[in-house]
């Protein structure tokens, strides 16, 4: 065992975990050398290296040792058996999810925070680190355009910031949880909003998920209409969560318009700017995020576009006193904690009592490089996304789906002539899988308008034009492999012409009847029996409403006979007859059981009979039958954008 890197026997014999200074230096040198070598070979290595659970257990699953091991050997083992098997978010060709390339000063800041083991929760024990965090938050405040009396807190990431924001808004406007309150967000919002709402005790009918426009933004008129319906029903609209750079497409809501609505109605406007917020450092980003300074709270993620190592997020609150009112507690075992008008205890601004000093790495990196360097890196990422868009538009093998917004765009590989939409979906899914297996570039996927698309996000300061060009070319040329037997059939969602719909005018629906409905062709007899067994018949007279716009309902309807008129703002936008269905969006789980309200009013244009089924039954069928899932999502996506 290397003497310089083993526990000390003579310096502090009473402390079994002590090391002498020379041993600590030697350990540090070994780690730094390993990390710098890793960074030097990063570009030439794979972006993603996957492994099975069995493979990883064979390498590192073991009981803990009774005695110590040589530190240098352990570092070498990490370098060999652990660290290679990751997605390198800091790789210059990592364009999936939201990438993250940190900086060396930021990493050393984390080392300082860990080695000094600071608890940055209370001023008495951490005056220096807390003032450092206040300084960093003041920088963020100025960049956002927030007033002097705003306040903030550094947290683990955007998910924690969003949860903290909802809790703060509820305490500021309502107090204890109330069954009357309702929050509004869009179908483009991050899943962390759903998780936060669930854990804060919101029922599914207390979250309104609003459909978005052609640019994937909340329609202000829809928000007003949904609020009016809730007010008329005795509910209390209290929160609107908007996007400043959605994860799906990079879309930015009309923040100025939403702020005006919230101000008029005494609702809290929260802006999730985890991905896009720091774009305000640039001229283009400031223009795109106009109105962010009007929000009541803003989520930021320095470990995204500010190039900080994971983890560090931030919540900024316009009226600073609101965040402490929401979280401040004074238990008897913390009587020594100082209070006063200029004393800040960050434990009173969030969920954590004991908390690391995340500000050290942020401060150290920004001080080392200067704000101008970060501004240039953000501007360059925006340029590279536009460059990628130009390459896609110029390539006949590819199709641009959504243009670059901030630094995110989506696109698809074109299918063969005559390919069905489902076959093109399958092709693109196989392309993304092939690239992941190859490991030389990483692109991930999302769903836009019910269709599978490839998503590219440029964020890493190390990415170049050549990297972007390589990624686009690989997406256009990667061998997707052969379609597996049955894959096309699974994805085919069309109904054969000439299907006899006479069954819909009779009783006793069975599997053959259900399989005549578009998208349900591959449902088994047993699945059909369970699904249809959950339903009951409803009848409606001419002019009688089946459902009202913005109502919260979880019922899926199959039209047995008659005709239904689908209306928005008094105008008919669709007509449904035998074999059609409605209410499919009730089964689209936006997250944690939160889903859309009705997006149109449906009225029986003539006497009609419907089979009403609980959305839970449809959701179960969708989970079991991929073709049903894809068709329901396709129809929902189309209808959500019907005006």
C-alpha cells in the first residue's frame, strides 16, 4: 500500500479517519492528474457508453472492505470501471437533453466547498459563504432586471427551484393548502412542475394544463377563459407557470401578456427559465425573454447555460420577503441563530436546513473568466443552433419540424416515398437508437404534434461548427437497421376504408367492434373485454351539452350514433359521428396524474348515444397497446391545435 496515500498512524492516533498533509497532497495530485487526462481525451472518446446492470455489477458490486485500500489504485479503478460508463454531458458532441459542460474553476469551487464542509444555512456559522451567495444572487437579480428588494436562494437545480416557487406562491397568496385554489401551466412545461404539485398536495383537478399555439406558447385568451370558468365555479386561480425556454422546443411564452393577466387577477406568475434564463446576458436572449423582469418568481439553472458543474439551481423572488415568510421556522434547538434586518439565514428560504455552499463555484468561475466570456459562450450556442437549422433546411434527407428557439430545434429523417407517418416515426426512433449505440454523437427525442422527432440542444461552450455539422450528417446517414417484424403494424394507425360501422347502432359491443375503430386494430379480445366492460351508455338530446370547454373531466366517449358538434368560442371546428371519439386528452398524463381540461365545448347536434369510459381505462389500454397510445396521442395533438 502506498504510504503517502494511506491513513495516518502517528500524526493523530486517536482519529481513525485522519490523514497527514503529505498524504492529502498526494491524493489530490492523483485526482487532479486523472481528471485533466480525462478532459484532454474527452473529445476523442465516446459521447455515450452504455452498459447493462449485469456488466456493471460484475465490475463494482462488492461488500465494503474491513480495512483500507491504496488510494491510487482506487482512483485508477474509478477511471477504469466507473467513469467511462456515462453520458458525457460535457462532450462537445453531446446535443441531447440539456447538456452541461462545466469549467475547471467551478469544479475546484466544489472541491473547496466539500473540503471545508461548510454549512451555508445560518449566518452565525457561515457569514462569509452566505455573503458570497448574496453577492451571486445580486448579480442574477441585476441580469433579470429585478428590483433591489427581491431575494433568492441557490438550490440543487430547477426541480427544487420550481417546488420552492409553488410553495412560496401558495403561502404568499393563500396560506395553508386549500381545495379551492387552481394553478395553470402549459403542456410544454417541465415535468418537475407536475412532481412539485403532487408533492405539495395538489389534486389532479387543481392543475389546469393548457394547450399551446403553433409556437408552443400559452394563448393568453385561453388562460383568461380558463380562469373565468374556475372563478364562476367558486375556485381561486392563484398561480400561472410560464416557460422561458421550454425543454421540448425552447419556446418562450409571452411573458409580458401573462404578467398583465396575473396582475389584473392577483395571481402569481412563475417563470421556469431553468434552461433559457441566462440568455438574458445576450442581446438576442434579452429580446426573446422580454417581460421576465415582471414575473413574481423565476427559476434559473446555473448548471446549464452558465456552465457550472452539477448541481446548482436558483429561485429568484420579486418580493423578497415572500420567500422567508413561506419557509421560516424557529425550533428550540436553533435558539442561537442570530436575527436582524440585515441577517440572512438561507435555511429560512427553502427546504434545506443543512446546505452546502453552492455559491463558491459560481463566484469563482465568474470571477475567473468574467461575465463577457459567459455572454460570448451563450451567443455562440445560439449561433450554432441557427447553423444547424440551416444545414437541416438545405438537406433533402431531413425535415425541420420546429425552428431554432434559443438553442433548441427539432427535426426528422424523411421516410421513403409513400411511408406512413407511423413508419417515419419508427425510422427516426431507430436512428436515435443507432446513434446512442454508436456513441460518437448524442441526439435525443421528443414528441411534437403527436409525432416522434429528433431534438438538438446546443449548450456546451466546447461545441464547434464542425461538431454540429457532424451531428446533422450522422442523423441523415446513420443506418437505422431493419424494422423489426410487427413494428410497422404496431405503429400503423389508419382504419381500412369501407369498415362497416353498423355495430355502433347496436348493443353488445365486443372486441371486433372495438377493433373497427381507428388505432384500436391490434387490441386483443381480453384487452377489449376489460376496456369495454368499464363503460356505460349515455344519451343526449339535440342541443344538450356533452362537455363544456375548460371543464375538468376524465371521461372518454365513443360515439355510437347521432352527431356531435365541437365548438370553440361559439364556432364549430369539428363534427363527430358514429365511430369517432372524444375526450382522449383526459388520458394524456402530462405528469403525476395531472392532465388537460376540456379544450372545446361539445354539443349533441341531434339525438346521440355515447359509450362513456373512464380515462383510467383508456390509459391502461394505451400502456398495453403501443398502437393505441400513438393514435390517441396523434389525435390529441391535432385537436389541441385546432382553433
